[in-house]
């Protein structure tokens, strides 16, 4: 596989000007928007977001006693469900580069939390049974490095499940999604003086609109050593990327 970075989207000059600036700019966006993030997620999903995430984990094979690593854990919406599923005989660990997001997560989730990046995981080889990532794929620097790290810390036969928002296929659905994500969601996020939340959600839309196509993501999973790589779509915009670590 080429050593060249596989970026999830082009440079977004509205927020940063170069790869060197990206990390700090994105962290500032999420730190500032963290207090409103869970509220926004509930509004966007009409209150079904946590249920959906838990269902996806169960369908992917997470069970009592499993060892789960949740990447880009944010306020812990996926992590809380994972911790409930694995129970006292398992372990669920959350990782995120944003101190603001981790502070919000600690207030509602007792699971172990680590500050770090998915492209450089601070864990030993073959530590986890499953890796989850909820709507954070668009915010990393290199998809290839990310997936290679996923494979490294998963045991042979371990599973990865990545949730993402993607553009629908039909033209009318794309227009509706654009109206909702580009206009309505940022305006709702600003209610109650949440200006940082509005900017964070504007960034969300820009990354969705500019994101590489699903075929590129699936190819990166396969190239990184994941078998049975596939995509499942729910409600036209909710993508689930699945893969199994090859032996």
C-alpha cells in the first residue's frame, strides 16, 4: 500500500490552511462545541441515536465479556452502549483527541478514557475484540494509517465497525440532506447562544459533503488487512462499515 496519506477529504480552507494546522483547528472546534454535542446528536437523530448505536454494536457481535475500543468516543454515546453490552466481565475503553469531549464523557460514563489519536493508538498488539468508531472517520488525517492501527490492536478475527454519515444516492434525497445538515442543523445548534456548536456543525456538513466515496473507504479497509469488508446503509444516510481482521 502506498505511504501517501489517504485523507478523508481535501483541505478545508474555511477552518485550516494546511495539514500542520488541521489537528489544532479541529480540536478547538470540538473542545468549544463539546458542551452542546450530545444535545445536538439527540436533536439530529430525533432521540434514537443511542439506541441505534447500541443495536449496531450488538449486530456486529459485541457481547458480554468482550474487549471494546471506541475511537473518537466524544461524549460517550457509543461507549455507554458498549459498556452496558460487555458488562462487568468485559471492558470498554474510549479514546478521543479532544479534552473538551473527554471531560463531557467523564460526567456520564465511568469507562476508562484515553486521550489520543486513532492513527497512533497507545495500546499493545491484539488487545481488543472489537473497535468501534462513531461519526469520527471524517476528522482523521489518514485513513490508511487509521485502519492499519485498527488491525494492529485487534486480535485475529476481531471486528471493526465504523459509523458514518454519507450522502444519499438520489438527487432529491441529496438536496434534502443538504438542506437539513447544512442549514437546519447548524441553526438549531445555535439555539440558546451555542455559537461554537453552530460552527462545529457547519464543519460537520463540509466534511460530509467533501468526504471520499464509500468505495474508497472499503478499499482502504481491505488494503489494511480486513476481510469481509462491506457497507450497510440505513435511512439512506447512515453508513455502517464492517470488517474482520484477517489472521
